[in-house]
C-alpha cells in the first residue's frame, strides 16, 4: 500500500474514528485502525466490538492498494505534530512496517496485518436507511447535551437518546435530576 494524503485530512479522519477506541480493549487488534485503500478512497475503521466507526477520505495519489492495521495512539500522536502538508504513507505487507514520509523526513511505525481485524456485522434485511439534515442533527444535540450526566458509574446517562419516527426526530438527555 502506498498513497499520498493531506496531513490535516488524515488527522481529522483518525481523530473522529479514534474516539470509539477503548483504553482497555479485550483484543489487542482493537488498539489499531484498519486502513483499507481501494482506488482513491481510504477507509479507516475503528472498533471496540460494540461500536464500530468507519470513515473515508479521498487520497491525493495512489501507487498501490492494500489493507493494514496501524496503531491508534502512535498514528494520532505522530500526526498531531505535523503542520498542513502532503504525507506519503507506505505500508510494507511483508514486515507490516508503515513509513510516513514528508518533505524533510520520514517516520517508521510498526503495523500489523489487517486480516485479524473483526469483520463488520451484516445488517438485517429489514434495515431502514435514514437521511437527516446535518444542521438539524447538530441543533438537536446542542439543545440536549447540557442535560447529560458525567458519571462513569451510570454510563446510560452519558448519552443522548434519539428517537426517529415518521416526520419527527426526538432528542432526550438526562442526568437523573
């Protein structure tokens, strides 16, 4: 796998998908991002086995397609140090080493095979696809997030319940007070 991508675009994608990664994973592979490059689209998957996030970004140029797992912490910490610039990322499928190169240097990060990454569960045949306006979704979250709890002992109170019914979206949050 070898491709060129903007450092800020990659950092944005990894920061977003990396939020699902737990600090205490049951499987060591869950401490990794799954990079899957096909055509000019890089798909990045992060999971904690309960929640899986898949994000994608268009890359600037592709020399070789491929799949590799890259360590979450090392990738995020390394990319935070870069200013906006093009990065060339090359993964050696034999040694699983990831080389990040830029105009004035390079960095080697140990990766691993992406074949051991948990597969996404198949969606049910009766699944429903919903398209929502982003501004409406953000507005609903912003108007209810103040009521969420911050208590690790009751994680059910840390989120926002979103109920979708025909023509109506309801947002509910509480800290039990």
